[in-house]
C-alpha cells in the first residue's frame, strides 16, 4: 500500500488547527459527529452518503499530519456536516447541531493568532 504523505506545519498553524478541533469536540455536546455513523442506527446511510466523514477521523488525520493546512482540515469538517444535512431531515435536531458546529467552526477560524 502507498504511504500517505505527511506534512510539517508551521507551529502556529498547527496550534490553531488543534484549537479548532478542540472547540468543535466541546461544541458537539451530544457526540453526534465524533465517530463514524453506525449503519445499524442510520438505515440507507451508505446509499445516500458517498464520502463519510466524522470529526474523530479528522482528529486522527490531523494527529497523523495528513493535512497540508487548515483549509484541507476544514474541507473534511464541512464534509461531515454536509453529510449530516444530506441524510437527515432539515428540521431535525441533529441537523440543528450540525448548523451549530458550522457556526462554531466559522467563529474559530476567525480567531487568528498574531
């Protein structure tokens, strides 16, 4: 199997990325987004969602240095939240929580360290 490329990040960027992830884990009070979706709890998920993602996987990829930068990491976070909105009813509680996390993500990205 091919080895995945690992990236060396600027320490300030790495710290900021870690802070963003920590804030999202804290904001995900119900734990909906911290692990892959369990197919037993979400019938038909695999037929609706073609590229599953969760914030726990994002954290693993971050720790393994698989992201080139914050934009790559945010793409995966947004994929996770997009998948939630794709699979679930628009007015459901879990979609409300996804929107909350998306707003939190935006808040954290605006906090740039000097």
